[in-house]
C-alpha cells in the first residue's frame, strides 16, 4: 500500500482544505512538492476562469503546509 501524505492548503481560494496524495505521486524530494489546480465556481480567478491556483510548501518550512502562490494560466 502506498504511503499517504496529507497536506493543508493555506491562503488563496482553497484556504484550509486538506488534500491527500501518495508519496509515489509527490516524490521523495519535499522541495518539489506542490500542485496547480483549476478552481470552479465563485472562488475561481475572475480574470481567467481556467487559471490554476498554485500551492507549494515554503522553502525550509513544513512540507505538509502548502501556501498559495497565485494564479497560473
């Protein structure tokens, strides 16, 4: 069974949400962890509804807390 990693999203449109990923998906290097997600509904980017919310851990911080970095086309 794959090891499950739980992360908390901080800031931005998905603030406070908890996500589960497998260590296989994320890889062993916590510095490379993060995600780009399309956000639906009223929390999406008003200028570009297809933009992705970018979340990454703070360098040197807790790899299980991913901070919002902004929108990516």
